[in-house]
C-alpha cells in the first residue's frame, strides 16, 4: 500500500463498526509500517480522514488496467 492507492475496508476489519463502510472507497494519504491515513471518497465532507491499521484495508484493482 502506498500514497495515492485506492482502497476499501476488508471483509472482516478489526473494528465491527468499520463493516458499515465496506462499500466506500478511500485514498491513501500516508502509509506507515503498521498504520495508514486514508481519505474517504464520494462523501459530502471531503476532509473525512481515518487513521487505522493497514490490515483493515485492501487495494482496489482497477477494472481497466490495460490488460
């Protein structure tokens, strides 16, 4: 996971409340050894950030990646 990646919440995150956001997409702002800072996309408040463990997110594969 690196800055700029588009991610989503994994199927079984460490916090139950995060499951509600499984359909939302996030953009990685910073990635550290164990945690990351992500910005929630497609929401009215464009400044909505989460600081969470990296294992709570998975990278979204682009459908049209040229292959």
